[in-house]
């Protein structure tokens, strides 16, 4: 949850900054931050849903690995990267 909150805050701040300035580049950046904010809002419930049942698909109790875990980890890495770049 903190990662999503950070992303939302940074996207909102950057959106407000770039919307207030003129120019085509600023409009594109504002649109990108608006899209990033919306994607984050939609991704959070999906990842929460996956985390509820991903343990059912592990190879065994000693090997917690499956496609759902990999998808969740890849999404979290992308989120962390977006937060760092924002």
C-alpha cells in the first residue's frame, strides 16, 4: 500500500505542476502522469486480489513460486521504478 500511495502523491504533484505550465511537452508530461495515476488506481485492487490466492499455485510449501507471484513481483518492480522516476 505505501508504494501505491507514494505513486498517487507523486503523480498528483507532477500533474499539477505540468498542467500549470504551457507548452506541448508539458501537456504530454501532464497526460503521462494522469495515465500513471489512473493505472496505479486500477492496478492496486488487481494485485491485492492476486495476493489472496497466489499461494494455492505454488509448487509446494517449500517452493513459493508461480506465475501469479512473478506477475505481482514484476508489477511491484515497475511501480517502484515509476516512483523513483517521478
